[in-house]
């Protein structure tokens, strides 16, 4: 055992015990965080505008601070960009995390001196919990790759600005720098394909033990490795590879193809990071869901997903949530976000401790006919179908087909197969039946002959990669939306 893995063992044990203890105090920690946020918030322009000095509890907070998305908070962001201090949080942000989502233009999310530890420490804690739970610390001695955005930062009003993954790259502890790959120069390459080619060059003969990234770009990296090595599986190239760390999209649709590319299974750790905060992580390998990060500067609220676009939706604090209800996730944080709708939906699979699964996006759904089909449902339907009719799927998206001639409307599934099912018609029917079981509104529309069963359109190889390239979102943390309520993406893939 080398020195890093040797020292990691007791450290992982200490942190793991601390996290287990915090599971028992989650509600109290959340109440304390709200009070701490209010204490600082009264000193800000936002606090003055919303009379936070008069707010004493959560009920009063709800009345004072409405739920808002980025467009609604952007006037305050503009004040910060103009150089003003104490706008959303004390002083000026330490960074702006720059992100271009699929539902809006470029966003500038503040990261403060108080909130940066949420991003750094939570990533660390996810690995330490894995070490403590599995007993595996050996990967700490090998090379680790983080498929991330460029660490090159611009400045806006003197505030360093860039992709979250690039910002975090500046905070990798010194003792891990020698383990980290690729090198800084390669990480700064903006063009994803050029960058990936360089990453393959640098890593193909290294002792890689951990690989981190979002699943579609991890798979692209694996494909390039296999091609470069004349068909060798990834575990043949990296026999000591032990851990995949992933987040950003549901892992299950990608799991089989990733494991096939590896040649044998390795452990996978799921995380739930975003520019707005690091919200949850997988703290154990044998329980469903991600542990909610209840003691890291973020006060969480939960809105029943069907109410998120109402003028006065129900807002629940942690102690009020129930199992298996689909909630829009609202955050209030020491980065200066207040009543902020991050756009993700979650449901609780455990209340002791509080564990969640990510179910989709509030703006990514299909409800052209009132069915409100969400990502969790389509991913479940496709996964079940692949188990009955074996197939390997690279990527997919779903859109409504409303304008039809001489036939009923339908949901069109655009799927890039690595290996298509032997009977596509039977496979499509199975997906349709699984979706009907998951969504009663969709089932009613089929029964009532308002919709016909879904249709699957197979796409050519690299269709999604080429689409993402065409819209300037290839690589990094970008991902194709699973669902759209229009045909913008579907028509571009045609």
C-alpha cells in the first residue's frame, strides 16, 4: 500500500462517520442554515428589496421571497456585473460559473467565498464515503482523469468567470495534482474533439484508476480508446481502473454500453453537482438514491412538480416531504441564490436518511396532449424494453409528432442504437406498454384514441455527436435533453 492510499483510509473513516452523524440532524441543520442565510441576507440589496430583516421563520420567508428562475434573478446578476457589492451576498462573488443551458441563454451563477467549499468538499466526501464503505483506497495511488471544461477563466467586473468544472480544477488539492490527467494545457483546449484526441494520447499508456465525467462523453472517450488500441477493451488498457464517477444525466441508459466497453464491471459513484451547488452524492453502494447534502450552506425547498408553474405553488421544507412524490428542487444558498428554481426534479426514495433520485427537468417534458411525460418515465420504459429485447443504445430523445396526415398524433423516439433489437416493432410496443404503465395520462390518451402508440426512428451513427457539434455544445458538461415539447431538436436530427 502506497502512502496516499494508506493515509486515505483513516481520513475516509473520520469523514464517513461525520456524514453518518449529520444524517440524524438533517432537519435541524436545514433550519440552522436558513437562519444563517437570513442573517447575511439582511445586509444585501436583495435583502433590503425583500425586507429580510422582518423575516423570522420559514413561513415568513415564503411570503417574502418568491420562487424565481434565472431570468427573474438576472437583474441582480447584472448589478454584480456592473461592479456593485453586497447585491445577493456579502461583498462580490469569488467566481461566476458560466453555463449555457438548453432552456435559456448564457447564465452567470455566483460562487462565493462561503459556497466554494460546498463544491470542493462534497466531491471529496463522495470519494471518501466510497473508500470507507468499500475499503478500496488503492485507486488514490493511480492516475485519475476528470473529463471537464476548460480551466481558462475570463473576468467580468474583476470576477473570474468560466465553466464550473474549470473553476473546480483550480481547487484540486496539491497532493492530487500529480495524479490528475490530462495536463493543464490539454484541459484548456476548447474544441472537444481536439481535446479528446489529446486526452487519449496522454492516457492510453497510463495507470488509470479513476475516470470521472458525464456518461455520454465518458463513452465517447472509451470509444476512442478502443479504436486507437485496435479493439482492446478499456480494462485491458487500464487493468487497475476501479471507479467511475458520474453525474449530470441518469446513468442507467448508459450503464450496459459503458460496462461492455470496459470489458468487466467496475464500481460507479453517482453525484449531483450543478453550477448552483453540489446537492447530493451516492454515499453507499448498496442503497438506492443520493444522500441530500443537508449541511453545506444550502437550504432546500421542494415544490410538487405539477405546481411549479403556478403563481403560488406549495413550498415544502425538508421535514414536510414524502416518499415517491415528484418535486421541483428549489435552493437558497450562501452563494446568494434565493428561492431559486434550478430546473431539476427529484423524488425521495428514503426519509431516514434523506436520499433522492433525479427524475428530470421542469422544462423538459412532453405534454402536447396533457400527458406530462417526464424523463424518469421514458428512461424506465426504455430500460425495461432493452431487458426484454436486447439492444444497446448510444443516445435518444423524444418529441411529439402533432402534424400528421391521415393518422393519429404520436410520440416520436429518435434513437441511436449501437446494436438495434432484432424486432424493432416488438421493441417499440414494449417501450409503449412500459410508458403506459408509468404514466396514467399517456395510457388514457392511447385508450381514448387521442394518440397512437409511439414510433421509434433509428438514427445513423454519431447523429447526436454531430447535432451537439452543430449547436456548439459538444463535450464538457453538455448533454442532449431527453424530452422536448416541440420538434426543434427532433427536426435538427432528421
